[in-house]
C-alpha cells in the first residue's frame, strides 16, 4: 500500500526536515543577535548575547531541546516588549512555531 502523497518521489527528504527547520531557526536568531549586539542599550545587548548562544547551540545541534525552549522564551520576550523585536511580528510567530516543531521532533 502506497502512502497518500502529492509528490511521493521527495519523501526521502523527510528526515532532513527537522534539520532544516533547526538551521533556519538558528539563522533567524543569529540575525537578531547581530542586530541587538549593535545596539547601545545594555539590556538589548544582553538579549543579543543570549540569542547568539542559543543560535550557536541550534546550529551545532548541541542541547537542541533546551536551546529551542530558550528560543521560545526569547521570542516570548519579543512579544512582551516590542522594542526588543528585530523582525516582523509574523516572522516572530513563525519562529515560535518552529521552536515547537524542534522540541517535538528532536532526535536526541
């Protein structure tokens, strides 16, 4: 019995989905860290440093689930304090969902 799929020839890429989501999230957090580290405010620079650490952990694949949970807290700070948000609201919402996916599909 064949699975129902529109493009069954690309099902071999399924194991790479979590990897690609993790890398995309790391790139987004790295970008935000870079933007925040150029700011003069000490609070924003501290957040940028934490974002950089989480982005590095996600990119390297070390402590993936704790890094994704930390990413959710960082994104929650973006929602609570809009001046900390370096990306659009829709991008932040998508990043939050990506953190949930990384936590759910992590193969640690």
